[in-house]
C-alpha cells in the first residue's frame, strides 16, 4: 500500500513539474522598468561665512590640474614634437618636450645655438603654448 502511494506521489510530482515547465515556455518576459527618479533635492543656502569663491585645490606639487588640462597639455606636447620633427634645421629626435598647464619645457642636446633658437621659435608658434622654457644644451 505504501509503495503505491509513493509511486502515485512521484508520478503526480513529475506531471506537475512537466506542466509547469510547459507553461513557463509559453510566457514572454516583460521588460523591467527603471525605478522612479528621486524627487529633485532643494538646495540649501550656503552659510553666511562661506567665501564667495573657492580657491583651486592645492597639493604639495602646486595647483591641481583637471583631466581637460592634462589632455590639452598632451595635445600641445604632441603638436610641438611634430613641428620640431618637421623642421629640417632642428634635430627634433634629440629634443624632449613636456608640457604643464600650457608651459612647454624643451630639453636635450643639439649641435649648435641656432638649433636651440629655432626649436624655441617653433615651439612658441604652436597653438596653445603659453610659454617656452629652454633646457637644451649644445654638444661640446
């Protein structure tokens, strides 16, 4: 008697599981909606003692820079290096270029003073260059 009940229970369970699987196959998923946006926050007025303008962040190495400034400096460095390589009178491969906040630093060793002067002139002509620092030397 007990084995008959166990057998019947297993059969009913198997049929129920099969029907549930078939029913689930026919269902389509509904898209999940984004949760409702939070209501806008009201701003609180700044305390009367707060300064009208916040100074730029400072670090041990000086004022901090933004990502836009770093990208601009990279673009300026690339333009200066390209201009130096394009000029036949300057040994562009011997000159290193770094840029910080629009200020270009040229360094390296070249053959003569004329190449130094020309490199500085070429760098100053590049758009975005604020100032050029010459750290180049002439070969001995």
